[in-house]
C-alpha cells in the first residue's frame, strides 16, 4: 500500500506508526495542534500536495436554497464526474483505491467509480470541538483497550496514537444526540430480486435523555432500539441495546422481543459475528455501521494515512427522486448514482487474535479524517482471501451539522450477493433529529409495548 510521503513525515503519523501499543492521552502541547494545523476533531486542515484533497475551509455552513427540512438538496447538483474508473483504467488509479474497490471493478463490468471534485463539507457544533479538545488530554483506553475512561460526548482521540484509538473514534464519532429514523434494508438475490425490510430506529445518547441524572448509568454511551415494521411476517420484532463505554467493566446489554413468542429475552448473541437482523447471513452484528461493539477479538494496527477515492457527499443516492428499484441492482447498487471524491483516510488493519473466534480473520478499514466514519472496508476469510467489501456512502446533514451514511452496502464476492442498509428514498421525513426520549423508552418493558402487532 502506498502512502503519502508528506503524511508519513508529519509528527502525528510518525508517532502513530511507532506507537502501536500506546494507551496514553496526548500532552497539552500536542493538543494545541487542534484548531491550528488540525481541525477541532483532528483532521489536517491543509490541502494535499497535489490539491486533489482541498484545504478545510470551515465546511458547508450555508444551507442550500430549496431545502425544505426533509428533502436534502444536493449542493453540487450541477457538477459532472471528472472521470470514471472502470475495468479499462483501474490500474492507472490503483494507488488511490482500496483492495475491495479494485476487486469490485474487476468482478463487475458495470461497477464503476465516478470521481467528482472533492468538497470537505463537514463541520460540527462548537461544543463537540470543545469536548474533543478535552478528550485529547484526558481520555485513555482501559487495560486491554476494550473501553474508555475520562471520555466526554464524542471523538475520544482526536490525535490518535495507534489503530485501536482510531477505531474507537469511529465507534464514538458524533452522530447527533437523539434521533429517530425509518430505513429500509434489502438483500437482493444474484438476479437483483429483493424484498425490502423496514425498520424504525431510535438512537439517544445518555446525556440527551430528558430525565438524565449525572452518575446514573454512567457507563452507557447510548441507547439504541430497532423495531421491524414491515413486512408483516417480521413486524413486531424489536431489538434493544445499551451500548457501554467500558466494556471490560460491563459488556453490551442487549434484549430481543420476539413477536411470535411475545417474550423479551437477553440477547448476548447481538455482538461480534452474531448474524445481523434479517440479513440473510450477509452481515455480522459488528458489520452494522461498518463496525460497532467491543474490539477485543482483534489486534489493531495503524498502517498510516492514505489519499483514497471514497463515497462522499452522496446526496444523489439519498434523493427522493429515486425509488429503491433505481438503486438496487443485481450484484451491486447502481453506481451511476454514486459519487466518489478524493479524501484522506486513516488505514487500520484488524487481525484476529490467536485463540479468538470470528468469521472474519482480517479486516482493513479506511476511515475518513473529517468524520471519523469508516468509508471502505476490505474483509478477509480464514484462508486470507478477500471475501466481502463494505462501502459507506457519506452524507452531511447540513442543517443539523451531523455527518452520517446515506447508505451502507456489504458485497459478498463469493456468492455475488449483497446487503444494502439505510435506504430512505421512499420514506417521507425519514430522519427526525432532537427527539425527546426518557430512560423509560429504553427498558425491556418498552420492547413489549412496541412489539405488539
């Protein structure tokens, strides 16, 4: 893998490459780089040497004309692709592609990567920058790296020292404080046929609860509830998760309400490589959101930084102009609706620890510096063969200052099938931000109330 000489020469990267087992917070002098040569959450402000990654100029702060609070206007609707990467020219651009992107191009003639001008659109609320700066000098990994201490709100390690700290930044990144959304998941057959499964999801961080009391449930980062609302044969099943911060002190709490049995049960299988909900075996539990949960089954190695073409500013694929059938195609999503840009990413390799079990033996994550969200992932089986390819199509909710994914897809190179999650094109008002939630909304009893058909 080829990395930028400029990036490797920087103090941050040099320290990171050498400090694979460091668990320490950074010094106040190092933290002073935030808001200077680094943005408030740790991205490099400067443009790349070739200018393909632009300098960060504060992000997209002006809401585009025509935005009505529901249909997100594409700020770059007039732009056309600079060029398209396909089977005829993939070798020319291979230094700026992940192994998974290359594999998808070589497998499918119609899997192309349309490359557009890069825009660093993301900015954050002021308190997120303030908390990140506090975290930089206070937050540490607990023994074994399976949790955090002295952590506040989001982005625990804006100046990371190793791969595990980078992956914790992804897990803990800012996604708003309390919201609900309605999304669709599909698992197309090899010929492209699919049946949509619709979910209603609630995500609320502990400190955003209307009845939040300091010290109560202090080891919980956020509460997550996911109910299947369609089709009728699956509707009524509900998943509840209390995601803990220090997972050595206390593992994730999870419960499932089974509508057929009308019972709530603890669900320890909702972790690691347990099967994803209604996924037809095409994703693991920790595939959701590209990676979630305890990282203790892997050794994490920071490979450095790289300039990569990743899905970005994916407003077209998020547009209400399109139906699911416009997006979901045989083998992969409709790449003509995708948008890729050159951005800097942290490259982190996860290798399964000796004696630990997971169906994925190795994973390589490409994590966007401006959002700390994983955008690409190469997934390998126990034989060392590239098995699956995950892509997250980034979008920025500019009215809320929240970066998220418009769509996540996981492609199985062996079966020729895939799963696509997070589709909202046919759902009006799919995202609701600032939703008021109390602790009573995230109890096992709440599952029974929501699970009644």
